[in-house]
C-alpha cells in the first residue's frame, strides 16, 4: 500500500493518476524540497493519503515540519509534487526511502539555514562593534586588547553590508519567489513592511529612553540631552536622518534605510509591471520581457549606486547610496532561478570589480563576497546538498534561533549596553580584567534579552494587520 504526500495549490487540485513512473535524477530534489525549496507560501494545505481509498488528513501550511515528520513515520514511499499552474502536466512521482527526507525537530525545513547563519554572525559583530564603541567598558578593555578593540570599532560596522545583501535577497524572494512580476497592492506591501519594522523599533526605542533616564547620572555622554516631540515623530516615520534630527538609539539609521531600500525595490518592480514593451501579438517576446524587466531595472539601479551615488558620502541618508549592496542580494535571487546563473554571476562580479577599480571601497568588496557566498550556498540548497556541514548537529537549532532573533538583538542590545556600562561606572571598576568580564556579560545579556523581545514584541507585532483596510482602499482608487 503506497503512502502519498500531496501538495495542493490554491488555484487547482491535482488529478490522482495511476501508473506514473518515477523521474530519473529526481532523488536529489526531494531532500531540497523538504528542506524548504518548495514555494510553501503559495500552498493552501498539505494532505497525507494512504492506499487506494485516498482518505486523507489535511495539514495547515504552518504545520509543514510536523506533516513531513508524520510522513516519514508512515514509511513514505511515493511523493507527488504538483505543478502550481498545470497540475495535470507537471506531476512528478518519486519512489524513495524515508531516509531521503531529512527530519529535524529543531529547525523548520522551510527556513534557509545559511541565511540564518549569516544573519546571526552579522548581528553578533554589530553588538560587539557597539560594545567597543560606547562607554567606559570599551576604554577599560582597550588597555588589554587594543588591537582587538580597534578592529571591532573600525571593522565591526562592516557587518552591515551582510545585512544589506541579505535584505535585498529576502525582499526579492518575497516579492517575486518564482521570478514573476510583482503581485499584490503596492500600498499594502509597503504598509506591511513599515509595520513590521517600526513597531518593534518603537518598542525598543521606548526601552532605550527609559534606560537612558536611569543611567544619566553615570553616563551623561551616552544619553540625549533632551527629547522633543518632532524628534520622536521623525523616528516613528523613519525620517530622523533625512530631517536632521539626532538619533535616539544606535542602529536607528539602519531601520530607516531598510525601509527606504525596500520601497525603492518595490517601486522598481512596480515600474516593471506597468511597462508594456512588446505588443500583445508577440506573446513569446512579452514573456521574455516580463521575466527580465524587473531584474534589469534593479541591475541598472545597482550599477548607478556603485558607480555614482555610493561615491558621494553626502547621500548616505538615502537608499540610492546603499542600493549597490542591496541590489546585489536581489540579483542573486533572480540569478538562482535562471539556467544561466553562472554566466550571470560572472558578469555581475566583473561589473562590481570595475566599480571597485574606479574607486576601491572595502564595504562594496565585502558586499560582493557576501553575494557570491550566498549564491553558492543557495545553489547547494536548491540541489538538496548539505549547507553547513562543518557545524555540529546540536548547533543547528541554536544557529536558526540566533538568525531568527537577529533583528530583536539588533534593537535591544543598546539598552543592555547602557545598563551594564552604568553598573561598571557606578562601582568604580577599572582595568582590563573587570572590563572584559563586563563586556562579556553585556554581550551575553543582550542575546538573552533578544529572546523575550522577539517572542513578546517582534513576533506579535508581525501578526498585526493595522490599517490594511485603508491600504486596500488606496489600491482600489
């Protein structure tokens, strides 16, 4: 009696056929699909069926890891993947042993572990950079480790480039998962992004202001002299740098820049959707243009940033300055869907190297290296190959958690830094030994604080749908 795992899409139901033959060379794709290669966000539900009676139990998409584990426990022998648009043409059946489906109760297989690893590493470097830049603890540790603190201060900020590349990749993947033109309402997409960024940011800003009030007697140089209503409103609108207001917390500029970059990418994809460069009488040309138009516009904007805007430091409050790194991440996503991926990466690398020859910038070189590593890891992910084989098995779950909570850590670490530095100053501590212990304490407490902040602030905020009705009205108008 065969066991079936069926992927059912929203628009059509697959037809159950008899006598379908397994496709050769498909075994490698099974592990990759179960590791998250499926476009799960387009799936309505999953069914496990047994035998010819086809009696099944439906599983919500959010329970994908549990459903796959259930399939494995049933000694799954036949897996059916159904094409989204043409289920009667695109059905694949694979006879495979259960060991081809890698199960891990710690990490949902819809996650991209290599993305989590890069986000976790970059977030930790940003925290250490700020610990090396602010407060008496940094001065005390510098007595023992001057070179280390100097590197963290000057080079730790470069980890932002990793976030920029990953941000572009994830945004393009979310807006165009199969390389299609932009779908959905632009105001609604922009509003959702704003809420997802600004609500946790405002919560962390309130926490920072409360901690600043507490530590003012010991650390007056690290807290703002006064907070005005226009300054608060500019932070809420993510316009503080544009309007010339002093930032009330570290990293506020990046939150605003992330929103600008997403808006610029969204605008380029909207423009690609609106443009009609081929007549309807030439459907083949229209299909090619529809597939290439958005990546082409992003490539042009990316090159404009690398060759022009990124060379003017006065533009660093605008998305045009940082779109070179952000666009590289978006292009890595689209090239990963193309049969000419390798040639495209070579051309892209040559163009970035030419921009570096014109004016060398370490941050752009790091962005290029991050994009190439991401492209290599993404190809291995699509082929179902191990991504982080060098990691011990027990560390996979923590790496995924650290990647998931990277934004929470980015937001909440500065209040912890203020509190620990205030304790150091209040106790009249001095010297490299106590300073090093307090730095490690601040680093560890920041990671611990990120866990409840993610669970009780960021995650609930991401589920809110405030004002989406107004966004849909804008779409209708």
